[in-house]
C-alpha cells in the first residue's frame, strides 16, 4: 500500500501550492476581518456620543414607503436593538390590486429591507464602501 501525504491531499482540493501559501492567505483574511470589526466597533462607539446623535437617529427613523401621503411600510433600527419592519394594517382599505402589487409578491418588503440593511451595515463599517469593492448585503448574509 502506497503512503499518502495527508497535507498534499488536503492542498490538492485548494488553490494553494503550499501550506505557507495557505497560511499567508488565512492571515490576510483574518487581518481584513479583524480590521472590519475594529472599524465597526469604533463607528458604534463614536456614533453614540451626543454630538453624533443624528447618526443613530437616521437609522431609528429608517426608510419609509408611502402610497400617496399614507405610510405603508417602514424599516428601521429599533432603539432597543434589532431591525423593525412595520406594515400599516389600515391598508386593508386599499384596492386588492394595489395590495397585491405592494405586498403579495414580497418585492417591496424585500427591496426596502435590503436597501435599509445595506445602508445601515455600510455606514456602520460592516460592509466596505461601494467604491472599495463589490461587497453587498447579500455577501454579508450569504445569499
């Protein structure tokens, strides 16, 4: 029976020629992830200072979709943490075709939520600036 090199077998399934290359790549990924977390932590800390209260208030106000002057959907950061999606239940009075367009396909809710979260995560350092790379909210949440 031929001896097999476990390291070579492991590397054969990866785009690296040596353990050293793999380690260098892992180190670079770890540094990038660590930098992102530090940046996000700093942005959170500084945005909680009184003079930057407007920063958090923007996200607590959130994104609002309206039908005419009537608010139909709001996505925002909750003051107690997390993200809220609020649908105006008085919309049952609207014609069925409008309700179908707004909600039944789920497109409005998905688009509004995705937009809000991308802005929120980008502004808080979890996603790179748009001109830095093509990272999006879908990359962050794995879609």
